[in-house]
C-alpha cells in the first residue's frame, strides 16, 4: 500500500492528497528537508514508525545520535558537592561516555537484542530504543520545575538549563527513560547540597534539527530505513497496514495512553519483552497503562502546572541575570 502526503502538510500535521510518495518503506526521506519551518500552530503530533524486521543492529543510528547531539552532553564540574541526605546517589557517566549498550546521559538511543522462535521460525531481532515521546507525557506533566516540556509537534524534551536532576521524570516514566548526570546544571548554583543532583538527559527528537527542516539524526543515518516520521494518523495507518501485511504486531499506539513512537514487529511484543535484557537503562516492551489517567497523578499535575511555570520563570530569570553580570 502507498500513502501520499504533501511536504508542507507533513510538517503541519494535516493530511493532504498530493506530494511526497510514502510507501511501505517510510514517510520520511530526502523530501523531508524541503518541508518548511515548523509552524507555531497546534500541530498533529509528529510520530515515528520503527519496522523491527528491517533493523540489522549496525548501530549507525546510535553513533549518528552521539555525533549530532554531542554538544548537548554534560560536562560535569568536579569534585561533586556532598549531598544531604547522603543516600542521594551520585550518578557519574562522564568517565563511561563510550557505553552504547544502554541509555545514559551520553547515549540516548541503543539497540536491544531478542532471540525468539515464532511460528517455528528462529529469529534474531534488534530493536532501537529511546524515549517513546508519549502523547500525554508524565515526565512533562509531573516535573515540578517546568524543566521538561512538550513542543507543539508532540516531542518532549528536558531543558538542561532548568533541570535540577531530582529525577521525578524518570520515576514517573513507565520506561524509566531519562538518565541523570551529577555535577552539572542549576543545582550547583542554587542548592548544591540540598536539592536535585544534576541534570536528566534523554532523546529530544533532535528538535533543533527539526526546526531547520532536517531529519532526526538516527533516522537520516539508518542504512535500512527502519524509521519513518510523519503525522501520527499517517504513521498509525502505515503501521496497521504493515502489521496486516506481515501478520505482525503494533506497540506504542496505546501504551501509556498513546505514544509517538510506534513499533511494528513480526513477533508478539510480550514474547519480545520476555527475550530482551531489561533493567537499568534498558527499558521493557510490556504493555503499560496510562500514567496520567491515574487520579493522583492527574491532580498532582494540576497542582504542579502553575508552580512549575513559576519555577521555570525563576530559573530563566536567574540564568539571564547570571549572563548579564
Ligand atoms: S541504523 Fe538502522 S539498521 Fe542500524 S541499528 Fe539503527 S535502526 Fe537498526
Ligand atoms: S517515554 Fe518517558 S521520558 Fe519519554 S515522553 Fe514518555 S514519560 Fe517522558
Ligand atoms: S531523535 Fe535525535 S536525539 Fe533522539 S535518538 Fe534519534 S538522533 Fe538521538
């Protein structure tokens, strides 16, 4: 099946009849670069589709992400301040920047491996993992400092200038995606011993590249066109069409109330989830309920929103006055 959308409406998120040809191989491609600047108008979320069958585990996406985003990585100040209470853990990845087999503050995408037998066929599958960019992200809604934000195109990111590293975002993320680096960020100036403990880092969907009409680095670098990017409705249509064609399965459409990272696999996701290595920096692939449908989280988010706005405004004011000195 092939779908058609225009370059312009592709960015704006509405569906059009003419334009870039979108085949089963993906909505993204060279045409993306000509799409025009991101609009300020409310957009349909920009989603990605990952066709797990195509991934060969070459890690080109991982290295492209590290190269393109290196300037955003933390450069911690040492020695680290002593924290009170002493149970607050120091998390230092600055001497382990080369680690690529899990998520770290210096590695925002990694490849998971699964050896499975499905319908009598033995398969070795490799799965690129990073932030799911949830539709209604608890990391954003429950960040008390207004440091995590969701852009109009649906991507979520953490402002390293405002984050205090308290890791609320990680605690409320169903996949525990954000990773902390100690010894960097605003907490060093404000309350070095008593608040936060660094800055949280995760995939920001290459927001600065998108602003320049460039593809996220991991999508551009992939030799197998594993990932496609486009308006969520288009991506979902493509995902279901592909799943039907291969008798496969979809993940990310309903998890945590819906995400903008949609996987299609020839193997059921509970089987993949059982086969992958999970744990610190290695997210699961299980079904997860909508964290923001929980009454406590919902009322917390309503309470936090105005305070987080004030905290973010204070943080920005503080940084500006520091710059002006
Ligand atoms: S670059 Fe593409 S094929 Fe290689 S590991 Fe990443 S997603 Fe898979
Ligand atoms: S996957 Fe986690 S870090 Fe990413 S948007 Fe969802 S809640 Fe936030
Ligand atoms: S979208 Fe950008 S930041 Fe996110 S994993 Fe891909 S290259 Fe890294």
